[in-house]
């Protein structure tokens, strides 16, 4: 089955599994910019609106930005942070959602803080 057969609701957990597989390697090789360029919009959409996948999307975004090339993180930081910041203002009964939201924001601030000044 190709990428087009993956349901939108399944995207974030699959991305997270792929990133975890990369983490299990001996070397911490940076994830190429093209990977973040391709996956960031999907994960941003998941954070913003895919019910039931928001935590996984935030977690995957944090893991991806933690390992991606610095220049790519800089390019995507502002667009990625927007949905995360909006999520902080929402009421939720999911503590893991807030945990992964804050974790993703922490990674973005650490890796691309200067890009987030417009926020």
C-alpha cells in the first residue's frame, strides 16, 4: 500500500514509529530537510484538527524537529508553533496532549527561537 492509501488519522502515529526507528540506530544522523519539508504540513494539520491524533502529531513534530537539520527547523518553526500555541489556550482533559504540546514548543524554542519572535 502506498502513501496515498494511508488515512489522515493514521499519519501521525506512523510518522512517530518511523522516527522511533531512526532513533534506534547507533548514530544520531540528522534527518534530511526534505523529510521535514514533506511531513511538517501533515503534522501541523494533525495538531490543529485531527481529533484523536493531536497528541501523536505533537509528539511526532517534536521528535522530527529534534533530529531535523537546523536550517529546515528554522524554516518550519513559525508555522509549526502556531497550532501548538493555539492548543495551549484550549481546555482539554488530555494531560498527554498538553505534555506533548509543551515538549514540541520546547524543541522549537531550543532549535529555532529566533524564528519565533513574531509570535
